[in-house]
C-alpha cells in the first residue's frame, strides 16, 4: 500500500468549487479497485490549504491501473481546474502508525 498526498493552496473564493469538485470526483476514486480510501482535509489555521490523502493498493495500481482507466479521465476532468493550485503531489509509504478504532 502507498499513500498519495496532494497539497493544494486554493484561493478562498474557489474553495467551495474545489470541495464540490472533489465530492463528485470521489465517485470515480471509489469506483477504482486500486483506491482503498481517500479523504479531503481543510486547514484550520489556513482554510485555503487542503490536503487530499489517497491510499492506493500500490504505486503501480495507481499509476498503471487507475491513471490508465476511464475512471481517471472522469476524475481528472473534475479536478483539472485546480491543478495549478497543487503545491505537492507525492507517494509515501507508511513506516509507522498507531490509532484507535
């Protein structure tokens, strides 16, 4: 499993449209067998900052599976207006974790 983090700096006046786009784009993430879960978080201190966290079955599943699918094309069409707002988009491997159920 790998985790993709996408950090955005979205102008405040476009934040509603951004959240709406990801609300609909999430349908295409959920339809992919390679996407295990995702979340969209908004900055508390800086509400124009967003982090999209997507867990993929593997880097290959994301890049070779999802990115070559019809679902990706539909997903990307929805989030494309916000590509210029991306500050970082990278894959990470979880090395240590803890949580409560």
